[in-house]
C-alpha cells in the first residue's frame, strides 16, 4: 500500500536502501500529508513575516528539493524588510549565481512539475514571483531574471 509520512517523519527518516537514484524522494513527496506543528515553522526571530505565510521560503525549498539560490530568491522577494528594490536586486544576484553554478546542480532531485507549481502558487499569489520561482526551478534563468525585473518595475509605480 501507499506510505504516508508527515514532513517531520520525512526529514528524520534515513532510508536503509537507495531506491533508483533520486526516485524515492520524488515519488514519496507527492504522498506526504502537511504538518505545520514543527516549532521551527512557528517561531521567528524578529517579526512574523514568515510565520504568517502559507509556506515559508525555506519550507518551500525543502518541499521542492530546491537549491540554496532558489531559497534566497523566495526569501528576498517576499520578506518585508528594508528597501524592496534592494531585495529584488539581491534576488537577481542569486539567479545569476545559480546560473553560473548550474553544472554543479546534478545532485538535486527534481519533482513532478504539477506538484512544484502547486506549492509555488501556495507560497505566493504574485504571478511575477510565481513565474520567477518556476523558471529558477527549471533552470530558465533569463526568464527568471525578466520576471524579477518586471516585479521590480511594479515596485517603482
């Protein structure tokens, strides 16, 4: 039968057998039930801008098995801190950084795109940010940069 794990069980489990290089994580990820009672998700140092989100940037990255740069883009584009234009510039730098190191990404597990899109849409309602994260996840960095620049222009209005 199907195995249903909580997020906590998934992150704590260490499979005794490796199943077809990466397929274990991708296949199981679609069967998890959500669990948001983990204290790390309920606590935040200084402010509440992440704890009030449906999904937090790091939570989204863990769910999707995304890169550190993806996590930073999600973080910079959604936090309510400092100058938002500066935050978008930081996100653009992360897109550029990941593009330069793309060759080293081979060990990241890619999940079913329907699952990825659903989680990104749950993370943010902003279409430009959704597209940015989808393009980041799929390695389409020029398109991610265009979406971030479009978002940046909307902040200047």
